[in-house]
C-alpha cells in the first residue's frame, strides 16, 4: 500500500455569475483567483496543505477550475463570464458530485483529506424554487453518523453575500450552523460598494487558506476563519444565531 502523502484541505470557491453580477462585481470576482495564486506562491510550504477549485453558477453550474495545486505549472486560470439566472440548486448539486469525486481521488492518491471548505459568493436571491434549492442543500450537507445515511463528505460552508443577497437566505446556508466547529457568513454592510466587498471577501478566503494550511502543518485540523477583529471593514461576520443585520 502506498505510504500516506500527508493531509490536505480542499477549498472550493463557488461564484454567482448571473447577469446581476455584471460590471465591476464580475471584474472583482475574476481577480480572486490570481490573488489566491499570488498568496500561495509567497507561502509554498502552506500551499502543500491546500487544494483549490472554482465552480460558477447561473441557470446551470460549471466547474471552471478543477481541484488542483495552484502552483502546478500546468494550471491555467479561467475567466468567469455572465450567463442566466441564479440556481442555487444547480450549484449545490454540482458541488456535491465534485467533492465526492475529488475526495475519493485524493484518498486513492495516498492523501488524508480534511473536511472540504466552501466559500459561496452571491449578490442576490436564488431564482429556483425554495423547495428545490433547499432539497439540494440538504443532500449536500446532511449526514447521520449513526446510520451512515447522507453525504459523509459534507463541506464546511461559508456563505458570502453582497448587494441584494438576502441575509436570511444566506444565513440558512451556514454549515455547520451549531457546535464547536460552526461556520459563519460574511455580509456586505449597507452602503458599501459591492465590487469592493467582493475584493474583501477574497481577502478572507486567502487568509483562511493560509491560516488553515499553517494549522495543518502544525498538526491541527480543519478550516480556520479570521477572527472578528480581522474581518475587513465593510463586511460583517454573522453566525446562524445572529439577527442584528444592518
């Protein structure tokens, strides 16, 4: 049997590319991948502990950057483009299938894999029915350890909302929402520029990747999110229990 190659934490960036993201918002979203690459290039030891993928969604969902080591010389960064509506269901279904395939492949390659982390970025509400997207979300995030039913590879999900994203709707996507390893969401403060907010969300993603990689290198486990005081101005972090949206 091949010797274990070490532990990895997969990060998935899931980006809304519906028509409402046109203009500076899409430009800011397209700058996220180069910024992540530059940050990892400056910390190659930490980059060995993480993998990165990009999915986008509109009426459908697509894998734009398959899970990879961003410092691999064969990696080519894609350019996101606008199309269609805002199907959360399509995003969750594709994310589930990608995570399942990726984790299985990484384990087959000899890696131990930490629970994947997902940063979900949207500027509006889903255009598919609530029952549909909630069912897809349940299939992505539900697992009963006792019975083995559900999706054992469910991710830690960090919703990030700008402009017209519904705070309550985004809050429903926090997973896990309770417990010692609960996640949180990041919302653009009222009156802020949405393109600038997306840039700040990129800062949080990069900070999390670097901190998580450092933690794993030191024997820790799982995703590390910035502390409240390290959240960039113009964004606010909320838990699933918060109701003081501004």
